[in-house]
């Protein structure tokens, strides 16, 4: 599925000229301690990798034989933006490889607290537990086509840019608002569509 041109252009407008699309393949930036959100369209690709047994970490085993519904419930937190855009944040790992789920109320305050925890081992879709000294840790959802297509890489991780020194370039409030509005426009009725597909986990 092609990435809508206006979304692709918006991402490129934030991207530094010296940043390669492949940087996430070898990056161990701290943004992986608090991953960006996916759309349902991303999750379809992620789940396909899972069913093909191609979703592999070095120190964590994904539960086998999950339905799509159960897979979403187990590995993602759902958050609603603007009352209509449904976003899916990958869960993160704590000590003993336990998944940390963030409640939807006060979501960003909770994420900020978890992000700062010493026992935060990063996104469930990292190759290894997050470690600032491990420069070879990478995202197992990485795709070389992430600037032109909807892929398994969570779309908000594509939007979150870093500098050539792997320092996060935080979006301004204006950029964040425009980003959410663009996604809501090009992927409309995401909440309603999800409720129709999975009425048992829509609340």
C-alpha cells in the first residue's frame, strides 16, 4: 500500500538531508524506549510476519498461535486521538521480560514515567532488550520502503526523526497536530472500522 503523497511529503519536510532511510536498521536511539504508534494498516503487516514465524527477537519469544484480535490485545495499547483516530502503541518490556501496558487515561504522563524507568527494556519489537551500550540493537519491523509505503514499521516511528548523531528531533506542537490531522484524513473512520472487526476489544 502506497503512503499517501501528502503524508510522505510531510515526513520528508522534517527529515534532515544527511539521514538515510536505513538509519533505524542499526540505530539504538532512546526513542525505542517509548515507541511511536502504529495504524491498523501497519498491524496487518506485523501480524503477517508473526503468522509466518518471521517476528523474532533474541531474548523474548512471542506467544504462538494468537488470533489477530489476541495479538493486538497482547502487544499493543490502544489510544484515540481527536475522538476518531485509533492508534496502537507497541508495549514495552520491563524486568523479567514482562510486558508493560499503559492505561489510556493520562496516557502521555504514564508513558513519560515508564520511559524514565531504569527497568525499561524498550519496545517489544526491538531485536534485544534496550541497552544504551548496545549499538547493534535494531527494530525487527524495519523496512527500506518506509518513506513510500505503509509497511510493518509503525507509522509514527517513521515520523519521529533523529539527527545524524541519533538524537531525537522532537516535533513541535504544530507538527504533531498536523501529523494527527493528516492521518485522520487519509485513514478515516479508524475507530468505527476497528469496532466492526473486533467488537469484543473495542472498549
